[in-house]
C-alpha cells in the first residue's frame, strides 16, 4: 500500500513536468524525486524510541489527549521493545520520559479461571511479527491465551477490543494496584453488569514528592456473566468492591463461545468519578463502534500530520520526519473534563474560563523547541497550555518546573518556566494575562517559595541574588530548602547558567510591558553567566561558597556541578548572548575551532553517521562524560547553530545532517529520551532549515533544509499569524547540503536568520543548495542577534578562601612557620587594588605578598596569595585563631579564619 502510493505520486509529478508545470530550475528526475510524501499517517512508526532509552510508547492516543492507552511490558516508558511479555494495557503514558511515570489501570484479557492476580502470573508472551501500531491504533496477539487485542481512543477515553478464542471463561482484569510509578492507594467497584469504575492515586516521579489521582469508569458492549475483586493477592469471586493500599483489582468474565468480541471503553477524569462518567458519555454516547472510533482518530492524526507536507528524500527519512512530528504532538495533555472543570494545584476543582486546561509540563525540555513548534502549528493549543501553566501559579501559589498531572515534581534544574512563558508572551499568546504572568515570573525569579509550599522554585536564588552565581558546596535543608525532586544547589553551575538565560528572557518581557527598571535589572542578570567563566582555563567553572574556583576541577567530569552533563556540554548554553560567548572564547576563529573540536568536525566530514555514534554518544551511559556533542540531551540542542555566530553557517548543515542519522525508523531510532516530543521537535525544525535558538527573541536561525520541499500550515491566531509557508530546496541531499543563497518571496536573504514576523503569515522561502560551502552568511553582520548585551554584573565584590582550613603544628624546637594560600577573586569588573591583612596572636609574625587583581573586562579574576605565619618559640600547646582579610578598596571586605593548633610547646 505504501510503496504503491509512492509510485503513484512519482508518476503524477513526472506528468506535471511533461505538461510544462514542473518547478523552475528542476530536472524531470529532480521533480519526480521531490514528489510529496505518501500518506503521513502511514509513514509514522510509533515503535520508534521504544528501545534504547527512547522511552516512547506504541499505543493509541489522540493529539494532546488525556488518554494514552498502550501495552505495558515494563521499563521506564511502560513498553520496552526488548521485553517479550505484556501484563496489561494501561490508560496513561508519557512519551520519552527518563523515569517510570503514569501507567495507571493496566487492563488485561485472559481466559480460564481467575485463580491468580499476580501480573507476572497472568501476563502473556507476544511476538513483534504479530503486532502492529499506527497513530491512533494498536493491535497484538497474546500468545498465552490466543487473544487478539486492539486499542484506539478518543480525547478522554481509551478503547479496547478483545477477540477471544471460543471459551466460556473470557476475562478482563482491571489492576488498580499497578502503575509505572508508585501507587499510593486505589479503589475499584463493579457496578451492575456492564460497568467497572474507581480511582488510582499515584506519585513519586523521579524521586519527587508529587502525587495525583485519576478516576475511571469502564463500560462493556454487553453484560458480563460473572465478576470479582481482589485485595492484595486474594481474589474473591462475586465481590463488587475493593479499596486501600497494597494492591486492588477487579475482573469481569464473559461467555465467548459464540460472540468472541468484547469491547470496553474507559473514560478518565482528574476531577472525580462524575467527571469520568460525563467524559465517557460526552465523547462516546451509547456507541461501541470500535472501527468508527479508530477511523475518526485516524482522521484527526491525518489533519495534524498534514500540517507539514514534505517532498523529496528517501522514504526512511520521510518516515523519521513524520514519526517526529507525531511524537511532538502527543503532549501536553488535556487536564480538564468536557465541561472545562479541572483539578488545580490546590487540590480543588476549578472551572476553566476562556481556555482548555492542559497538564504534564516537562518544561526543562519543552521550553526549547517543542513549545515553539506548537506555537507555529497549533497556536490555540499553545495558548491554552500557557494559560494552564499560569493557572498552576494562580491555584498553587507558585510557578512549576516539571508539573505532572495536578502536582509539582521539582524535577530538573534552573528556571524553565520563565523562557517558556516569555516565549508565549512574545507570540501574543498571553493577551489579557500579561500582568498576571509577569508578576508570577518576577516573584519566581527573585524569591523562594514559602516553607510550607511543595515547590522548590529557584532554590538557589538567594545565593544567586547575593553573589551573581549559585555557589558549590551548599547544604540541602540548611542553605537551600529541600522539598524533593532535584535541587538547584546540587547542580549550581548549570543552575547559574539557566537562571541567567531565564533572566535575559524575562528582561524582554519586562521591557515590553514598560517595566524599565526591572528590564535593566534582569538584563544585567542575563550576563551573570560570565561570573562562572575562568579565563585561566577558558572554561565555565563552579565557584565555591567562599567565592573562588572549585579545585580540583575537571570540566569533562559528568554531573560535577552540572545537571546531566559537564562543562563541555553546557559551554554553549548562552542563547541570550552568543556574540558575548564568542568574545569570551577568544573571538570567531578561536570559537570556530572550539566548535570543530566539540563536534569532531574533521571526522564528521569523513564519516558522519559513524562519528555521531562513536565520538558523540558511544553508549547511553557515558555521553555526559565526554568533551563532545551530546545530541540526546537538551543543553546541546542549539549548539550546531552557533556556527552562524562565528561566520561559518555551512558547518551547521554538516553537524545537523550527522545528528539526523541518529533518527531512524527502528525501535532504537531515538538514542535518548524524547522528553515529551522535545528531541522530535528539534528534528522537525532542523529538517525545515529553521531553528528557534532563544525564547522570546522572535527570530529563527536559518540553515539548510533536509527535504526538497516542505509546505507548512502556520496555525491561525488572530491577525498575528496564519498562512502557508513554502520551503523550497531543489536537489537537497546529504551531499547537496550547503546553502548558496536564500530568498523570501523573491527578496534576497543574506543573513543567517529571519525575524518570526517575516514568516508568521506564510510566504515562499527558497534555497539554492550546492555540494561545496559558499560565502552565504559569512560576512560581518550576517550573524543572528544577541538579544542581551547589557554591561552585566557591575558590582565591585571580593571573595576569598584560605587553604588549608586548619593547621596543626607538631612539636618542634624553636620557632615554626605555617604556610597558607589565600585564593582571592575579584567579581567583575575586577576590584583593584585589593589589600590582604591578617590578625594573629601577639608575638606572631604574618607576611604576605601584595595582590593586584587586574581587570579582565567583565570577568572575575582570581589570584593566589601566599601567606607565611611565624609561630614564636615557647608558644604553649593549644588552638590559636588566625584571621585574614581581603579588602577590596571601594568594595567589600571578606574575612576568613583558620585555627592553628600547636600540639606541644615549641622550644
């Protein structure tokens, strides 16, 4: 079917050329090659990412639906392609998350007596050659029972159709005690002869303190003949109710000797059982037509995937593209009922006025490209999502970082909600809510949540406000509030860099809303990334609680002060000021060489796919501890586009094409977590030759498209956006990847970026590509903007630390000397001169060298001052205080003390 449609499309394209209507400048062969892709739905492979920690799921879901009904075999995503047994089909999943999550209510068909309720006893083997998945539909044969299981969905309901063998004991088991994360408690009730309903309370995502409750009601297309429930491991036939901790469930049994099909539909809600019943009734009525439901969902996916129509390239590349577009539109998910009710972060049910509530916000991931992709294709969904995030702040008192259902997980680092909401504001999606959003964002950026709040917020912000960075060595629970999940004080270097980028974004919003003082303050803070730049090693480096550089320090070490990476991965995370970063790194030639080393560029030219797998990500476990690109994780996503700022945009095309080889059509076709569509959104944008590098800045970096043509349906949103953007790149291929020239609606585009307003209403973006790099985009001034060019941290500030922290003098005749080092660091702009003074017991002598901290632009400068202390003979045994002061003239004074212990009288 697929190959036939491809052949028909190619013949049609060839006929157009013969008729004289081919694309100008294209040969007949090129026009045929640029034929539109086959039906996008048929090109999606939902199994991509179900192996090798992609953590996706293959089951059925409506776009952004509340329900994701999918098979469960085990593993973080619920389904692991390398497992060989299924224990149920649960109703909720998240795509590409790095910890076990959701997976509530696995439903399992069986045959025979229900004599065991252990999932490991009733699970069934299956074979991949007896399994099929497509957007909105999944089926599999359960070998143990000879059952054919099929799944489809509506927005808030999951559907199962089970075709049993001829048996008088066809069972459907509802396991409320099992999920992909911890089940706190549950209850289940058998109602009448067609209905099973209840609730599951689960939580503990990634060691967070979150919890949520999902309610369900399930009805069958015909009466069941018998039923039962279980508590713990004990099944009780004829029982209608079970509740409590430790595992609960129920089953319904049918006579399948004549009618072998059993259809069940399950309505979900997060507001209560009544909400689940209303959702089921509103979306399905009295019908049980599985095939019609499947067909309707297929049409929905055809519409969403038709938002971008590509032409050219291999079928494998087209499949990778549409699979990515599919994954990027699975989340966020509907949170509210059909009447608009939703459960807020205060645990209360609220009406949603003027928007549709959504949930599941992996903001550390999705604020980068997935948010922008939704804005471009589905601006109404993006607006509803942004207003849902605001509702969290309104209902719960604070903005989230990683929100799961109706609670905060506190997972990941930094302040991702700020760039997320600033980006929405920049597209006009917060119209009418700007002041509320800004007030919440400013509070989040400058304060910490109250002690009784479940939110971490910017847990390191008191130290960041005081010093201009989050120091290394803070103690959780003492220096930083610890409320579960991740804590910025555990990863202070990455927190500092993410805070700085978030502040730069917030300065754009402050300026746009007329808060000029705030705009200047946040713009200055947008330069505080410089406070971690150690010019002596030309690398970002953590600073201690005393303010000096962390020693010893290896920037390659994974997770040493950085979250899910090291200094090499985070060195490019300055989206607000790439030009300033280039200057820090020694200018364009030096930065270009640094990028070449980071991407192993010479190897890429020889073997792009091999280099991507060997030099970048040799295994899923060691790619953090490498000095090279990690295309599987978010901090590096913008790195390939940094070549635009050094005047060599052709190299972006080489790096991006190599990274694209990691996206394949097999189950291991995604080598890292997809993170709710984030990595997939990167692939979609990069395939178009456009990429949003900075939230709220409203421009797109321009590079080489992957396909010869792409027609993008820009979603309609008032007068701000809406239309058709046509991207044309005749002859595009892995070899023919270098931009020679670009035009928009016939006008030359010589720069390596476009303002969003230039394409928001559509247009025709035409690329001329070649097999060799050109001069396009290489002239001074062709680089994209750096939106944050504030003078930065202008405070005159001195930090210092003594090494060692204490000194012991053994018994020795005569006077003795103690040798210490005082590390003095002047905050940018470096304080000069600095005086070091010491206070010691009477009769002791202290000698130190004068210190002059030389200015280094806006960078901190560190110097080590040797200090010699002479302890006179005859000093009695005991502990003696030695105090050293670093005095920054015109700035502050830092006092450090060290105890000197004399263990015996000196003679």
